[in-house]
C-alpha cells in the first residue's frame, strides 16, 4: 500500500468489464511500444489511457531518441559507432545497472530499425554544431557529454541523438502519430478516458488486473498474463516533486502533460515495487545557442568556476543547482557577446563593465576572486588547455576584449524546465522489482514511470527518455506476452 493507493484482491471483483492477455496503462511512447510488441508476440493487448487519445508527453517532445551502436543514420552520415563504444560512454557517464545498459546498447541499432519499420522517420543527415534540438530537419546530432572530458578520452565520441522527421506539430508528434497508427493497424485496442486507480492482485500478490475510473463509473479489467505500467513521470505532481527532489527551486518549471502525476509509480509501489533515483531530475535551460557563449566562463558566488562550460545543458543545470544559493553568472567579453536565444530561460543580462575588477565588485564577489579566475582561465585558453575542467579546445578563447558583461543564470532566478527521472525499479526485461530485487509477479513498467538510465541531470543526454523508454517498453511487451495465462 502506498499513499492512499491500495491493491484490490481479485476475490473482491464481481464483474470483469474487459479481459486481455496484456493490459498496458498509458499510451505514450513506452505504452505504445509495449503494446505493439506484446501484440507481435501473439498476445491480445489492451491499452487503458486516461486522456481522450494517445500520445502523452511523448507527442509534445522534441522527438529525439538516444540510439547508437551503428544505426543506419549514423552510418549514412559517416560516423563510426558500435555497441561497445556506446556502452563504454554510458557506463562512464550514468549510474544505470550494467545489465540494463548492456541490453540497451546491444539492442539500440536494431531498435532504430524497428522504429523505422513502424513508420517513425529519420533523415539521413547530421547537424555538426551544438544545439539543444533541431528545427532544420537533420536526423542526427550530438546531444550529451560525449565530447566532454573525461568521457571523450574514454569512448570515441559519436552523435546519438536521433531526431524524428517532424510533422506540422513537431518531431515528438510525428513519432507518436506513426506509433498510434501502427497500434490501430496491428489490432491493439485502446480504451480512452479511463484512469487506472488500483491494481488488482491475486492471493499470491500477482498483478492480475486494473481497476479504472471512467466518468463516475468504476470498472475492472482483467489481465490474463501481465500488467504494464507506462504512465510517465511525476513532474506534474507538485507534492511528489517537493517530497523527492530537493534541488527544485521556486522558479523551476515542470514540463509535460498534467497526467504525469506519478500515478503509475504509486500503483507499482502498492503492489510491492521498489523505487529508485526519486531525487533525480533533468533541468534544462541553456546558455547555447548561440554556441559562442560556451566560450564564456561560469562562476559562482565565490567567483570560482565549477564546471566546464561546454557540458550538456542538463549537466550544467545540475551543477548550478548545487552551488551556494544556487547562484551562477555567465561572464563574456565583447568578442563573444550575444544574448542566449532561449528566451523562456530568462537568463537576465545584469550589466556591463570596463574591467574585471569592476565586474567583480559589481557582482559583489570576494575581492580578487574573479580576477584570479579570469587570469588563470585566459592563460589556459591562450595555451589551448583548460587545466581546471578540461573544456574542449574548440571553446577556449581568452576573454580579453573589454567591455565585459554578466548574465544571471542562477538556478533559482532563471527558469529551468525540469523532468523527473526516478521511478519504479525494473530489470532489463522491464519487470518491476521489489526491495529485495525480486520481480513482482505479473507487473512491468517502462518509460518515465520507471527509474531511468540517467539518475540525474549530470548523466543525461537528450533522447535518453524516448530511446530507452521505447526500447524497454518493447522488452516489457515481449516478456509480458510470454507469461503464463
Ligand atoms: C517539451 C518536451 C520535450 C522533450 N523532448 C524530449 C526528447 O526530445 N527526447 C527525450 O528522450 N525526451 C524528451 N522529453 C521527455 C519525454 O518526452 C518523456 O519523458 C517521455 O515522453 C515519457 O514517455 P512515457 O511513455 O513514459 O510517458 P507519456 O508520453 O507521458 O505517456 C504516459 C501516458 O499515460 C497516461 N496516464 C497517466 N496516468 C494514467 C492513469 N492513471 N491511467 C491511465 N493512463 C494514464 C497519460 O495520459 C499519458 O498518455 C521531452 C519532454 C518535454 C515536455
């Protein structure tokens, strides 16, 4: 039992409104892929969706799938990648379990082919610059910390952000239109406007069905083989966010649909599922584009740098959130001055100064601190080696063209949009695990209601939700279809 959500004993069910082999809760990317794969394995799959149609947050997303290991797009664009290199990078940069990571990396290229076979389209072209997401139609970009030290020395960097060819509503919408069409064609049935409120379990605790609310009615749906939870994250549940994610500030902006309220996590918990990484979030507000701003330096209230400025924007956000008073300033000179393009982030220009000493005093930094920071940075930049944080030489340039300006990029003053990353603990097959690591019988979870591969924003790369969410959704669908009825 958890937070008022209780399981219902099967003996208490008087009437089964519907019965299916595999019952999937939620029709975002994870649920759609789970149902498609269960159906392909011969099971009768039924989706229960709270909204009046499928799509979820997935349909509102940028449609970037993190995939690699030598996908058709990577190969067509001349990039070398293989499962071992992808694994080495993700092993070094995330804290996911080996088994899950290995399954994802080994299966990623074939999963890309499967997505295309469902009608999800990716252009055979790559964007070479640094961008958060593309508006220019290319199918591939570098979306994480692959070129960031120390990872660039551990695994050959390869772009793995595969962005879907957009329709008029965008890339996420295009992906979901294709997957929803495919669900219909494959004979996956979906009931809309039904909200799962409880799991139904048998005497041994096996998930055997779902209680749903439809309008004022309460209905029970039988799952002969298994239930798959695919309800998305909990970032639209302010209480759950406050309880679990300590770094969130009053200016942090939850993104996603209102139905990402953590209900699937609560349902899984009620049946004995353990939770993992619940304090994790990916917050995003970027100083780039334009990429020239990455040549600036970022300091805290001590006037000290604390991160390489070229890291992935989610990693930067997490590092800023951990600074004293969650405060950080982006310092630029006249040679690289520009306004950050992401207006929603509200990275405010504080002021301009003729000297670093005047800026130091204008920002109320400890006397001498910023001057020392800039002196070391400019020396390093001239030598082409950032001795402190190993920022990539591409972004090293002495800041020696007065005047100087500072943007306030503090975590609690700028607007950082966030997504939660924690959820139900699952294995590589998508089975929900209990506190002892044993599977909860008949219960699977995938997508953002399951703990994700990155456990916090420092580990994230764009696409690491849709990529693994769709991949592990399929794993869950396949395994659920194999369960005994
Ligand atoms: C603006 C934006 C851009 C993004 N861009 C990217 C990106 O490019 N790449 C990436 O990897 N990630 C991206 N993300 C994150 C990503 O979109 C989500 O994490 C991902 O879509 C989650 O997929 P899901 O299938 O788990 O959940 P969802 O797509 O949210 O689907 C969950 C479904 O479950 C339903 N549901 C919820 N509760 C219940 C219930 N109790 N009963 C029945 N149904 C229920 C919901 O209505 C919903 O349809 C982005 C997010 C946003 C907001």
